[in-house]
C-alpha cells in the first residue's frame, strides 16, 4: 500500500475555534472562543468503514464539514485523497459524496430524476457510468416508483434513500454520512445499512459515518472513533469501546411468578426486581446466550429481551474512569 | 440545461409565476408613472426634460434588470447562511456563486427588464440625440458595464451577509436603492451624494456619466470628457473587488450547529 492508501483521510492536530458573541448589555458584547475541535488527529485507510460518534455538540459535524471543505480549519493539517479540502473544495467534490441526514441535497421542487440529471451534468459523469450507477442505486435502494415524484412529496425514508443515491452517482471514493439513519423506521434503516455494507464491500468505498445509533456502528463499522469536547476519546473496535467504557447490556427477563433475585454468575448481576420482571446487567463484550441458558435452566422463563447500552452512557462511564484513574 | 430546470421549477407553481411576473412588471412600471406625473406639473427635472429622464430611467432599469435577472437571488444567501443549507451547495463541484445565483432563477424578474426596455425604447424615439459612431457604440457598452457593476454590488452585498447573516436589506438599499437614484438626473442631488456614487460606490458609471455624453449634457462634477468611456474599466475593477470580498466571506462561513 502506498502512503495515500493507508492515510486516505489524514487529520493532523486539526482545530476549529469559533468565536461566539454574547449580548451582555444593551450594546455590550462579550466575545468568547469556543474550541469545537481541539488538536484532533487520526487517519483512515482507503476502503475502511469508520463510525464517528460522540454526544451532541462534541464536534462530529464540525469535523465532517472540515473534511468536505465547507469549513476552514483554524489550525492543523487536513488531507483527503491528498487534497486540502478548504483550498481545493471543488476538485475534492468530484471524489467525495456527502449525505446530511438533516437536510437534503436534492432540488426540492423537482422530481427525483431531475435532481439526478442535474448531478449528471454538474459532476460531468460519463453517460454510461451515470446510467449504470443510477440503475444500481434504483434497484438496491428501491427507488423504482419514486423517480417521478417531486422531492418535497417524498417521505423521510424515501428522501434519505434518494439522497444516498445522489451522493453516489459520481463514484465517490469517500462517502461521508452525517446521521444517515436519523428518524428512519426499522425497515428503512435495515435497507440503508444493507446498501452501505454492499457498497463498501464491492466498490471499496471509504465510509465515514456519524451516528447516534450504536446499531449502525455494530452492523457496519469495524472501527469506531469517539469524540467529545473536540478531542478524540477512543479509536478502535467497537468491542474495545465497550471494554474501555465497561459498558453493560441489560437482559430483561419475565418470569412466571415473583421470585427472589436470580443467582447469576459474576460479573453478571441482578440490578432490579419488579414483580415477576428482573433486570440482569452483564458486560457488553460478552454474549448473552450462556446467561440466558443459565437463567432458563433455573427459573420458569416467560419472555426476555436485551437492551443495548447507549453511546452517552458508554462515554459517561469512560469519563468517570478517566477521572478516578 | 440548468435554465430548463429553473423553468420547470418555476412552472411547478404556475399561477404564482404569472402573478409575480405581472406584479413585478406593474410595480416597476409605477415608478415611471410617478415620474410622468411629476412632469404633468413641471417641464424639466434638474434641467432634464421627460424624454431625457426616460433615457436615464431606461438605462438604469435595463442594466439593473439584467443584473437582477442573473444573480438577484443572491439576497437569499442570508437565509441559506442562517439555516445552514449553504452546506449542500459547498459540497458540489460547481462555483457556489453560480449555484446561489441559479438557486431561484428569477424568471419573474423578466417583468423589470421588459419595463426598462419599453421605457428606453420610448426615450430613444422621442429624445433628440446627435448620433455619432462613438455614441452608438457607447450604448451597448454602457448597458453591459452597468449590469456588471450592479452584479458586483449584489455579490459584495451577499459577501457581507456571511458576516452579518441577516443584512439583505442593507445590500438592497444599495442595489434597489441605487437603481432608483440613477433613474433621476444627477443635477437633482447634492454634490456630496453625487461624489459618493462616483468615487466610492461607482454607480454613476452605470448611466449618469455615459448618458451625459450621449445626450451632450455637462458632466456631473465637471469630470473630463473621456470619463464617459471608463464604465467597462470601472466594471472590471468592481467585479474584481466583489470577487475578493466573496472569497473572504466564503472562508469565514461558519455553518450551523448540526
């Protein structure tokens, strides 16, 4: 592998400082500097699929915006495919695709297909390529009946799929997804995830994805980066994140009748009992199966479910640990 | 291609298009009606007779109308900056300026140009001009340079919106306000104001100076005769300045929180 391949996205001590002005009097204003991103460094290799997570206001979107050239960093070095995004934004635009979950890049009043035709022209995609990519997206994202519908009439899930297709017509080498599954129902989420997995496997597209949904990461990404207060808190596999944050999953079991807390092997433990229902916490890195088998063997089990830890809880735990360490 | 899309986009709201085009035509038309009403009371305005004022009016309106048609949707930039939708334009491989301009191609703005052309036509028929080759040549040069100067003002105003976020009205004062000013003879205004629009914000080069030459009138501020032929130069300088301001604005863009 060449240098560009191992560090396809290169972020080196990048920072972004915003100046916030606050009214303190009738005309007086207080200036305050906010560090949205602080000495952030990481690299992403070509073909990697990386989850980028963190609480609200952590600096995720700011990072993505710097990587696409929307925002100019206040300091540090940034390269995507060897290009400095803020200096050569339009040249980079040909090589990246961007999907903002919160807002559409499609033309609001026009039918979906017209937006694609405009992309075709704007990105100067060769005709054959365009047709091939469009057909593929239409098939895999199930856009068949939607092409003639004006964008403003699409549902959120349909629009999101339309947006993803729009970002991929020009064969981008990098795809940034900012909350791609936000507000989608289970079926739409599954469809979007399936498509992204296939895209990454078949085309080797590098994907950087921000999300609040740990399941997105679990199902898509081999690597996860956690950012908070503009700093990188964790970079590694998701399992490692659970270990680092000592995060726990919760097994909720419904028994036939009220019973005293079930005896489970440590480190699992019963954390709550309410009538016939009991909550059992166990490390997120472990499988639930042996625990379930064990409980089923000793108790009359009616129903059960597993609850995943949420990102905020995991990060909160990581903090607590850093503070005590 | 892109123009066809604008038209389709506009035609998605057909009734609105017809009404706003007509409204635009009528509203701008009323401007001139106001001038004609004045002339029913007086014979001359600042030494200019009705056909001559119509000449100034037509030149200013056509120049401005062309600029407005091309990039008048710049005033929407403030919205885009505030709600963050500018982001989506920034990730595409086309100049943002062109995309913002194309955002809502103002077909309805045709009303303004049409009205300007009509008034200019009336002026050319009625006003008594001693046509020479230089004067004839100056006509298209003047209209084009004027349009570029107005475009530059639009762009500079848009660049200002990156900083001020909600200042469409400030730039409107210079664009829409500027064209209204130019519709009247320079002799009506205080010397300081005329100086301002000559040397600071060079709107005088849109029509006052070159039109004075075509009409064989004394120049405002007693400027030398060759100044009438400088509008293209002024336009180039303005465009360059506006371009610099625009790039600076774009670099300071901060996007929104999500």
